[in-house]
């Protein structure tokens, strides 16, 4: 049939891309063999992400943990947004930039794929040939997993894949499950995913799925918040809000200061004479959500829930809704937000730098997570960070969310906008009472004594890495 012919042609085209990339790889590696011995002697470890380094927090944490244990780290990725200062200020971590390749924008799409794979292959060959024992993020994994396997095979070294999700399920969100490219992407991940010597993954559900369907044995490394995620003292809240007020109207106070010695934001008051900083009585609720603005997060759910919340007809507080992040659907949702009239809700959609993001989380009153895993097997790191700040969360339900969010213990799980509207009313009806449900959830988080990233990494990854390096 016509569909089968198309599938076959795309399959052969993709195989041709991999074969071409492999030919390029062998040619480049022939001139790089002298670099191998130096890489081994230096004991340099590579943390590789085929994406924006600054928007890859888990891989940044890997790099810092490796450095703490004496390794020199090559951190390979696209230099888009600024990484955390712990990465930038570490002399043992060297960020090796690669270009973000989009392929040809004219001609057949398969030709665009071809140019992208070949150019990325050459870049990755050059940087990966000088390191030993790479830790590789997936997704994205095309062509980097195959290149890493090729380099490590020729060097006689080993590599680790850290499975955050499946790339083919993310592609299916925009192309559909039956698209030929999705089938080829699944084949690629399955075949080359088996080439790694060790594997990490983010949930037990993914661990079981990798073993059951692809015969890949993995170790679960749950995301855990580093120590910088914690509740923010009111003084630091005020400092952040003052800076935000210069750029965003929702953070500006609607009241006039009582004198030159008073600084006001929508949430805080600072008496510069006495030095006292306090939260304002009657202040709005600071509701926060962070996102990559992609297809797996439907923010219309939050907008509909807010409409239901405001139509409750009860004496409810006003809200400032901060949605932070970058991504392809941001402008679409900004237009959707601006097209609606929310009388008691103000929106703010900033990009927060790495140093400001944990301060904002630690200042918020309630988090909302709209992440729906494309595979149903990963967990939202944003919720991990929120819990590190003892910030209660309302999170949309999906298959393995229970591995992170315990309903009515550390947060609430909802299924649709109606559920979320009811939860907002329940949590905020008596804000900021210390006796309310919201305060109860926060106390549970404070008492939970959550494990932090360093301890978790030392227990799980360090033994694995020692084995790979031996």
C-alpha cells in the first residue's frame, strides 16, 4: 500500500542517515585517535545533553556531583540559557558548546534530517573523542547515542544513559503515534539504547518498562532537590519582589508608601529605618507554575479552573499567577491569557535566571503542575523542586505520579479543570490561616525530611561510576 511504501522509504532514508553519519564518524575518528590516551589519563568524564545546558537541571547536578568527587567534567551541550553558578564557578567543569542544528529549511524534509544528523555527528565526534565514561541524557538521543557508542567502542571505554523519557513518545505528541518517523525513532532508541553499559532512569515505572519491552536493565535515580531549594526568608522574598516589580506590574504595590523610609511590593513591606521586613496583611496569593511550554502541558486547564474558582461567589483572595519558563507554545498561551478577563487574577510569565528560580519557588504559596508525561513514565522535576521548598502542589494525574505526589499528604492530584477549581477553593478559602488545608500540607512537607540530591547521587550513581571507570 501507499502507506507501507512511505514507511519503507522513510525507514531506508533514516538508515541512510545513520550510515552516512557513521561514515563521517569513522573519517573524523581516524584523525583523533591520538587524543584517546590523554583523555584516559586525565580521567575526564563527559556529561552530554543534546540540548540547552541551562535548561537541563538534572545534568547540571550530575556535573557538580562528579566535580565534588574529584572528576574533571566536560559538559557538552547547547549554550542557550545560563547554567547555575555552581556549574559556571567550578574550575573542574568545562562547558563545551555545540551548535543548535536545525538542518536545511528548504527542499525535502528528509534532506533536512540528513544534514542535521551529519553536522551534529561531526560536532559530537570531536568533543566526545577526548573524554572517558560519558553520562548521556536521553531524550534527545539522535544522533548522539549512536555517536557515543561508536566513540566508546573504539576507545574501549563505557558509557551510561540517563533515561529521562522516551524521545519517540515526545515526537508522537506532534506527529501522531502512527507516523513513520515516530516508528523509526522508537527503533533507534531501542537498538542503540541497548549499547550502553549502564543505565539510569527517573522512575521505577520506567525501569520496569525498559526491562520488559527493550530488555534494558536500569537503576532508578529519583530526582531530588539540591540544598539551594528551600523556603525563602521574607527579606530575600522582598529583594526579589522589588526587582520583579521593576519589570512586571503584578509585583507592584497598589498602595502608596507611608513615607520615604518604606518600600512596598504587592506582597511585602520594608521599613528602611528599622530594617523590618514583613508580609503585607491581605496580600494576594502567589500561585506558581513552571513549564517548558510544550504539548505535554495544557495550560487551558489552569485557565478554566481559575474561571471556576472566581465564579464560586465566595470571599476568596486575589491571585498573582506566575508561570515561568521558555518554550514553543508560550506566545500562544500568552495571547489566550490576554484574551480573557480575570477580575481578581493577575498573570506574569517571566523567564527566571537559575539563581532567582529557587528563591521564587521558596516565596510562593501554592504550586500547580500541568505536566502530563508523553510516556506516562517520567516525573516532573518542577514538583521535586517545589517540594524542596516545602511548597504544596496541585498536580494533574498521570500513570506514575504517585511515585512523587502523595494525595492529601504533600499535595493534591486532580484530573480536570473542575477538580482543580474545587481544590483551589478548598486550599485558599481561608488564606493565610495557619489552620487551613494549605498550611497543613506545608507542615507535612517540612516534617518529611526529604532526601537531597547529593546523598541520593552518592548512594546510587557513585558506585556505578566507580565500576565503569575501573
